């Protein structure tokens, strides 16, 4: 909380110092805040998305829903990790289960995108199908004998 107070006062260096102390003690909120500092280069920290993801993961595994949401975003957008939509959905789902509305919205958006992708793939397959001639409903008349 002291880190948050200093952050609100615009004293980023102090805020990061106290967040680091909390993170080193294993407190999820401190780990999430440090993750943000690395992910976005905040608090005087040099930007390093991969390190930010590591800190988010530590906090997310402890159940911090903010860290879970931002870890999902990292996987969806490929920030510090390779893009992995399944992993993004997993972390969004954990945060949504705790009531994080942004995570629930992200899950719904991803679901809609997946449905659109499937529909486009189906349409591409259907347009490549060569139609077969319909069988004639009536037999050809036979020539009459002479």
C-alpha cells in the first residue's frame, strides 16, 4: 500500500522501491506492480516485457486477478512471450472467475473472433467445392423401335 501511495503522489522511485520489497517477500500485489513496471517501463524501470511476464505469473499463480488478466493480455498480444491464444483464454478465464469484467469481455471477444475464423475457413472450403451435376429426375426416353 505504501508503494501505491507513493505512486499516487508521483514519486515513482519510492513506489517501485516499496513494491520491490513487497514482491521480494512474495506478496502478490507487489509482484503484480513490479510486473507492470517492467512491462511498461514505469516507475523509472527499463522496459522488459519478458521480465514483466515473469512477475505477472508469480502474482497470477497466487490468485491475483489483475496479474491474471494482464498475463492473458501478454499471451494474446505476444508481449514478452509468444502469442498463445489458449494460454490467454486460460488466464482471462481465471480472472473472469474472480469477477474481472475486462477479462470476461476479452474471453467473449476471443470467442467471437474464433467463430468468425471458423466461418471464414468454412466459406473458403465451400467456395472451392466443384458442384456435381444433379441426377436427372426422369429417365431419358428410349427411342421407339422402327
